[in-house]
C-alpha cells in the first residue's frame, strides 16, 4: 500500500506539471482567436508567453534560496494556487494589459513548480527508481501537449478562449488538493544560499545544460509559440482543425517522453543529443515540406515525438552530470528553461512581424542544430565518453 501511495504521489506531480505546461502554453493554442478580440497583432500577443516565462525564470532561480527549510510540497501547492488566480484574472480581462497582469501570476506559479518538482518526485521513491519517477513526473509535460494545449485550442475555437482559462483554473484547484493529500513532505537537507547557486553555475555539467537549454528551447519556441498561425497560414489548416494538429503533436510527444527513458537510463547526454537532432529534423520539416494539411499530418507527429522528450532529457542530464549540486542545478535548469521559452516567444514575434514565417522557422532550425552540435561535443569530451547512468 505504501508503494502504491508513493507512485500515486508521483502521478499527482505529473498532473501538476500538466497544469503548469498547459497554463504556460495556453496562449499558443488560442492565439488566433485571442489576439483579434484584445485588439493586438499575433506577434504582440506572443508576449502572453514571454512575460510569464521571464518571470518564471527569475522565480525559479530564487526559489531554492527563498524556501530553504520549507516543505517543498507546500511550494507546489502555492504554485497551483497562483495558477487559479492567474486564470481567474484572465477570464475577466477586457484588455491585453490586464491579461499580461494575469500572466504574471502564471509566471510565479511556473517558476515555483518547476524549481522543486523534480526534487519532490525523487523524494517519493527509493533511489533505484529515480529514473522511472522522473519519467512519470515529466510525462505531465507531454500530457499537456497531448490534451492540455490542444483541448484549450479546441475550447478557444468553439466556446471562447476565456473558457479555456476557466477550465485550467478549476483543474489547478483540484490538483492542489491531491498533492496535499498524496505527496510526502520533502525538505532539503541543505539550506541553499546565493553563493551555492553561483558555485553550481560554474559546474561543467550545469554550464553545458544551461547552454543546451538556451539554444534548443529558444529555438523551439521561436516557431512553436506561433504554431497556430503557421498551421493556418502556411499549411492551410482550417482554424477549427488546429486543435487536432496539436493533439497529434502532443500524442507523439507523450510517446517520446516515455520512449526516451530507456536511452536516458543508459546515457543522459546521448539521450539529449538524440532528442535535439530529432527536434531539428522536425523543424526542418516545418520549414521545407509543411505546405498543406496532409503534410502537416506527417510533420507535426515527427516534430512532437522529439520535442516531448526535451524536458525529461534535460533534467536527466542534470541528474547524472551534476549530482553533487542537484537542487541548485535543478533550479538553474528550470530558470533557463522558462526564460528560454519567454525569449523564444519574444524573438519569434519580432521575426514574424518584421520578416514573416520562413525566416522565423529558419532561425529555429539553426538554433536547435547548434544545440545538437554542442551536445555532441559534450558527449565526445565527457570523462566517460557517454556520461553517467541514472541508475547508478
């Protein structure tokens, strides 16, 4: 029974990250219906992703220092409460300015949750099950791509984007209660200081993962933040079918999240390299061949298969290459990840408004390709040649 509760708690964490990814990326799915109603361009509307992403990065960076001896489970509950506030404000927003204010609360929630979720997941199970716990917990990210963002896009197209925010807010409240009931308290044995964060940032494995995240996630979100207009305008997908395309993308992403676990148990750096090469291939498909609905049906699942594994692959990299500074490295990874989402949306919006979709997608291909080259360099030059296994 104790074992069942342990795994149920990890599943609850996965549902929590499902909520967080959904609220973070929800504007992507409803961009084409939200922007006209609020009277802004699609490029400007991308700020609804940029603003919380930047704040999430700052919050994630500060979280280990601020929470110190606090039960990490309560940090997760606080994060979900912030989602409820964000969604409530979004539902009543009558201007883009008010929406951005609501998105600040989303940024706080994302930063708090991402900074401690992996630590809490690891704390629920014996050490030999760490890789499985991380895979299950991060499957919530893939699940958000499968159901969260596509369903939000469907609700936005058929009922209205405000209702999409209302549904996510209600789900966040339910998950907060589940985490309180199921998740074991987790306290860090070490009180993290700002100096410890700086020391962790100089660790070789941490430096590489931060660079990989900066290149790959910025590159991915330059295009993905505007996938709705790309599908509609470039591939000729009807607006009402955008949710279906995102659903295919997400189902493939969830498969990728679990499939990469076997590779990550053998070598997290190798897993990261495979994921990045696959993501680059998917983006190249968007650039070169996705010029109609039928080709979109081919490209979106291939792209999603690899993108869905990015989160767990990067955290596994941290877990194997920076074990001695795990909590600090996790927070730094979270900060970089969320800031990179924000920067990607910002850069993508600027390129989209100034030059159009083709240069925007090309920028994504180049950046993710550069990340793949960096991952290959790390794999060649790491002491073991393959990195360390998570099972050790």
